[in-house]
């Protein structure tokens, strides 16, 4: 029995660490067409609206920077509890309907398999490629979070100084170079007048425009914003629909729209990076791929959608039903789940491969029967453990001793 306790404790200890590991091709076995389905949805939208690239990049950033990349930005508010969507910085986030469409298509092909967090990540990557940006392999395997609180939305603002913004990025484990690189996503971004209008006439209470902005650009933006209704303009006034390094060239010409953007060109800690990217587009593209993958790896350790509970498989007592709470009284915006994510028991069955079922000798005989059982999660341990034999050995040990 001592061996069993040790083995089971080792398994329980390793499980969260393994589940937290992202890898390229996570859905190869369970939903091999997942990435192509998402790509098709993004291509269809990009063909009629190239600004979707900037929208998805912003959604990805706003999601990852709050509680990790857990799709909590997709959760709708309810009469009892507001969500991240209601926070000021997220009121103008766009692209939710694209995520809905992708999720609907994925549910038809591979029910209850692909997380919304991975959809955001992959859709963002695909849109960047369509806009002329770098192509990169994006690791998947994220889990969706169930907690979404507007008070947690503490994003670096458009009027932040470089040092203030850097504090926010370093708090997430990102470097100065990561920050300057990721802000390069503004090369395809749109912004509303209210985010920069103070720079046009009363910068920091001086009664004058920001002296670091090109006067010709000031005049152009004043005319735009005077029209009312808080219109938008491109953050890159040159190649606004192309993902390239022209954003940095615009900063060197004092044509940055946001204060934080323009300060990158004047702050001693960042001006060299800006100049380097402005003169070398290939270097920027390569560095951007690395930085966005790093940001995309930010994870919320409490993300629990698709969470596995293995105790019942080993003959241990089943957990009590979850207790309803404000944090669980939420609803995803996605058409995938117009259902409310409220108190449901944790999963009590784990379905693995046919080979594993034969070796272990006690798994459910029919996958179809298991799939019909509510609150059941299915996974292939060959995706979780390397090698598979490690898991099978533990199963056999536990089975023999119970």
C-alpha cells in the first residue's frame, strides 16, 4: 500500500505540471483539422476586413495580460456579476464573433476538444500571417478559465511612460525588448480619438499640442476627431494594413499616435531597439514571433475548463458536486456555450486509448457510451505523458493494489 500511496501522490503531483505544458500539435490526435478550421474562418473574415488582424492581436494581448491566456475575456457579464468585458480597456475590443464562428465549426467537427484560449491564439497567428507578418508554429493545450473580473483588468495604458509600461510587462515575465517588440503590433492597429486627443491641444495641461508629435499629423488628427462620434485612425499612418516595420519608422518621424508609442523613440532605454527594427524588417518579424509566443505562454494556473479529475478512475471517492458561486455564475459569449457554466460535478470518467483500456482492464468498454455521460472529460494520455508507458505503469500499480 505504501507503493501505491507514493505512486498516486507522484501522479497527482505531476498532473498539473504536465497539463500546464504547451506543445505544437496538441490536437493532432483528438482534432487534427483544428488549425485548418480556424485558419479558414480567419481567411474568410480577412478577405472582407483586413483590420481584423489588429483586433485579434489586441484581444490576445488583453486576454493574456490579465489572468494568463485563458479566454476569460470572452465571458459575458450577468446580472449578478460583471466580467472582464465590461472593463474600460475592453469596451472597444473587437473580433468576438470570429471566435464564435471558429468555435462553432470546431464543436461540429470535434466536440468538447479545442479550448477557446487556443482559438484566440491560433486565430491571431493566422491573421498576422495574412497581413504579411511572420509565420510561426504556435504551441497549444491551454485551458479556459471560469473567472472573469473587471477589477483584474490592469493593462498598461496609452499614456503610460516607458518605465510605467515596463513595470507592467516585467510583472508578467516579459523583458524590455519583448515590450518594444509586442508594441510593434500597432503596425496594424486602430485607435479611437479619446485615447490620444489630449496630445492634440492640451498635452499634460499645457494648453498646447504634444511637441513630440509632427505638427502636420496634429492638424490631420484634429480635423478627424473634430467630426465627433469618437472616430478611429490607424496607429501606423503609412502601411496601415500590412504587418511590417513601418510603425517604427513612423516613430522616428514623430508620427506616433499614442504617447507610449512615441516615447519608445525618445527614451534612452528603447530608442536603440526602435532604430534597429526600423532599419531591419526581417529582424523585427523574427523577434515578434518569439515575443508573441512568449506572451502566449502566460498561463492561469487555476484555469479549469476541461480540467481532469482522476480520483474516481482509481476507485477513490468521487468529489462532491461543485457549489454554485458568483465566479461560476457566468456565461461564455461563444455560441459554443450559450449554456451557463454553473454548478456541475467535476468529471468522473477518463477515456484513454484502446491499448490502454486493454492493459488496464477496467476502463469503460464503449467510448460512445462514455461520451453520452454528462460532465465527462476524455483525453489520450499519449498527449499528456511521454512516454505513455509511464501512465500505464501507474494505472496497473494502482489497479493491482486496490
